[in-house]
């Protein structure tokens, strides 16, 4: 097995694991959402739902959200630095 095969296999495992973790996050949020939405109806039926826990679960950022946020911050940083470089040097 060559080094390229090992790298490709490890990459597939990493990407698959990343997607699986994201699916678990979204499944957790989807399972909690009906309880959060119908909390008042559940209270009338005598079922007490801890709203803070539900709210915190639905507000959890998924790894996709974190990557999007970090790439947005990096892009805005590079846009600012590239703009300052071109303003300082008129030849570029």
C-alpha cells in the first residue's frame, strides 16, 4: 500500500466522521425541536419540560457552523489585509 493510498483512506475516514458528527448534531436538534415548539401544550398536559436545556441544545453550533464562522472571519481578515496592502503600494 503506497503513501498516497494511506492518505486517501485516512481522508475518507476523516470526512465520513465529520459528516456523521454533523448528522448527529442535526438529529439531536430535530428531536428536541417539537418539544421546544409545543412546550405550552405539554405543560397543560402535565408534562414538565426543562426549557433551558432544550434551548441550549437547539443553540449548539454544529461543526459545519463553526467552519463557516471561521472561514468567514478568515475571509474578512484577508480582505482587510489585502485592501491595506493594495492601498499602500500603488504598483499592485
